[in-house]
C-alpha cells in the first residue's frame, strides 16, 4: 500500500512530466507552389523518419500551406507529390526539438515517372 502523500507526489510528478515529453517534438511547415509562384492546393506531403521508418502525411491547404507537427526529432525524408507535377524527394532533413523547420517547395510540371531529388 502506498501512503497518501507518496501517492499525491507520484500523481503530481506524472502530471508534470507529461508536458515535458510533448515539448521535445519537432515540426515542419511551409508552402507548396509552382514555378510561377501560384499556390498548389491538395499536394501530398509525407515525412518519413529515416531511423525509425515512422511516417506521417498531410495535404497542402487552398493557399498551398502545410504543417506537420508533433514529430519525433531526427532526420527525415520529405516527399511532395501532386498529379501533373514531378514529385520531389528531400533527404536527410534534420528536424530539431522545439523548432518549426520551414521548407517551401516549388513543383515542376511533369509526369509521375520524373522525379526531383534534393
């Protein structure tokens, strides 16, 4: 049986530690556009943690903006894809804790069989 005071301290410690783990997260944000500078809505953005294989995907909004948050810090591959455009792969992107890394992408008109590697 755990004494009352110890139980309270354990509960407070668990409550206080929970936000600390969330504070270590990384983010990547940016905008997807074409060569003329026009926004590209509904582009697929996928991030893949190179160490763990974890991946998360989202789509750009009507203004071309995207955000992927609450990521484990580390090195990522970022893939951008949209029909009628060549996909982009950006390798070895470092995402640091407590930082929103800003990366804009410019898609080039082309087919899916063509790729741009950064």
